[in-house]
């Protein structure tokens, strides 16, 4: 009998169709049967002994909600018998309705898998678990239209005690990579540990999600520099690690990000499904992607009515040559630019709000920004070979690899945001959604020349992390200092030492920093936008509102 091994995950949803991702225990046909008659089915495909399906569901009615069931080879497997959770639902938007309904985008990053409910949680309650509990307690309450997970969905390099015990039963942990994951099977275990959490499993079955990787989905400092990559490729275990990381990301996260129309044209998806065992086809793809990042695009675009989301790959698309460092290779950068400006040449434009999802913040505390620009200048040899060696060592130890560490790319993103937010078709807001830095804040840029030279759109850096992780007290102090006047003055000294050019914009922190396990939610209706920050509170037994404000 076919059984459900992982999922279901509700991924893509529009007015009339959706996709539901599942893993089964053996080859079978997966069906999604909706209470309103909408339906979809797909045979599983096999990767390294695992059986997956991404089921396209068609016939949905705009502006409605319907419960659904998952059936494998004719047997009902979801919802589970005697489940304590409400039925999973697919809720479709109706973007032609007047007045238009709101679009709610909840986002965050950096989630260690929560321990079992009967064990002590050393980093406090999980914000996603808390969101699930809130929605399960009141199924008719306002819920996100999409959950945007901005990286570090799993931690391949910081495994839990339970996972380390499981790894020790497979292999000798004194051999590299030790307690880190080594291959595809071990990656799948991370997803089981994270997504079989009952609250998370139900939440992901009923709220659509968009995802992108960050470094810990593969390894800390992934692609931080050309020297780092050379060192990793010289180790005997790295090749299997990177191929397995890309393969597991493609299966568990990437394909669910895409609409059915794009999947139908995807040659890798077709090749994997065209054979009884797609392992070799996917492994060959992962090898090409590792050898030539320009041959694959992990970035993608999603439109939610008049809200456009651009999810940007800030890890695999990097150009690492020190003299030509870039966060995005030229083709990727051009694609992002085209998507941001598509349809904005007429008034009104194609969207009222532009969201740029990038795991790494664009605007950082001033001291951190200047330190990263200083470090980048040292590493490319501005102060000689000795300083370059020092800079490379510091870059790895201090994680100096955000947009500020790629000055040309920082300027290019700034210019794109300025262009997208200007002119008669300008959106009301351009928001950069980020995580990574284990605290939350709001920052706003200013342009030389003041308000007259600024874009018409309100531009914001919205950073929210972690969902479930920790940050040492010393780092908290460091981030607070980084925003201070003294920190800014120290940053200028770094910039002068590196002979770095000052950025053409200035910015200020207008909210935070907030520390804790947390989620941000943007609610956009027509040309208005509201922001809320919710934190997981053990004393309150759920999410508590830490901040809220009207943006436009």
C-alpha cells in the first residue's frame, strides 16, 4: 500500500490552479481531490530511491476556498485519521474583484528544526509553529496569501543532536564531513526532521509557500569567494555534498516555486519524469549547475494580482573572481532587471507593489556595510598581498558577504530600485525582503538631492530573521552599535583605509532592531501597505504583536 512519507505542501496557487507536492513511500499515482470538484493527478518520479510528485490541481474557482484530500493509488492518505488540525484548504484569489482584496505576504528565514514537543527548546518557541497554532485555532482568521521563506530552510552544517545520532548509525563521524550531512539520503533526513513537525506539516499543507536557499541549505559561507571555492573543491567530500545539496533543493523547494506553465517547459523536470529513475538526469543537471552557474536560473517571479515578487538567488549565481566580483552573473542580473521593469512603461504600471526577496539584506547597519566594502577592497588587492590574505581570512570568519561585499552589485541593485520606483507608472512601494542576520529591522534610503531626487515609490529594507534560531548577546550588542552614530563614524574610517567610494545613497533605521523568533507580514491593498512584526512568545503561548505601522 502506498503511504505518504512527507507533505503535502501547497506550493503555487493562482485563480484557477494550484500545485501540491508530496513524497510517497513507493511508486504510485498521487491525486488531489477537492471538495468543490477541482482535481489533479500525477505519477511519482524517483530520485535516489525516493518517490515524489508535484500534482497540478485545475478547475478551481477564483475567490473561493475548498478543502482537499490526497489519495495515493486509490487510498486516502491525507488528512490523517483523527487529526487534531482543521482540513487543509486551497484558497484562490480573485484579482478581478472590485474592490480588490488584500494580499498578505508573511516572510522570514533561518529555521532550525524544532525539537519534539516534550523536549526543552533551547532557542525558544518556533515562530512558524506559533503561526500554525494560531491558524489552526481559528481557521477563519486572516491568514497569509503566501509564506515567503528566505533561506536556511534546513541546516546541512549544524545538525541537531537527534540527527547526529542518526548519522552515527550510517557512518563514522570522525571522517569528514563529520556531523554535517554528506549525501542525498542525509539531506532527505533534514527535510523529514523539519517538515514532519506536525504543526509545520499542517501549515505548509494549507498556506502556499515560496522558497529560496541561503548558505546553510548547503554549507556556511557557501560561495563566499573564489579562494573559498578552491579550498572546498580540494576536499574529498565536497563534490558529493554540493551535488546532493542542489539535487535536494531542486526536489524539495525549487520545482514548487514555479507555475505549471513554466514546469511544462522545464527540460530537467521533463527528463526526470521521463525515466523510471531520474537520479542520473538530476545529478547531471546539478553537476552542470555547479560547474557553470550561468546555465541555470534559480531566481523566479510570482505575481499576486498587482503585487510582484522577485525571488533572487544570492548564492549560486555569484561571480567570484576578485577583480569582477558580482552577486549575480550578467544573465541573471539582466533577467532580474527585465522582470522588475516588465509592464512598468505605461500608467498605471503592471503592479502597485514590488517585493524583492533576497536572503541577504541590501541595507545593513552602517558599520557593517562599510566593513564589508573595506574587506572587499582588501581582498581584491587595494592594499597589497598581505592585506589581501588578511581580508580573505576575515571575510570567512566574520561572514562579510552581503550585498555590501559586492560593491558593484550593491550599486546596480540601488539603481534598479530607483528606476523601478520612478516615473508615472511607479508602484506605491518597493520593498526588499531579507533575512540571514538573526534580527529584524526596517531601513529606508535617502537619495542625494533630497525628496525631489528620490523615487516616487516608498523604498524599504524589511529584514526579518530568525524564524527559529539564536543570536549571542555579543552579536546583539554589535548590531545595535552598528546602527549608532559612533558605529557609523568607525565605518567611515574603514572606508577611508580601503579608499572605497561612498555609496550614492544614505539610509537610516526606522524600526528595530528586534530580537527573537519572529515573522513579518506585509498587507497590501490597492496602493496601501501595512507592516506587522509578530514574535513567538513562550509566556503568551503563541505570537504577540511586537510592532505595526502603515507604510503608505
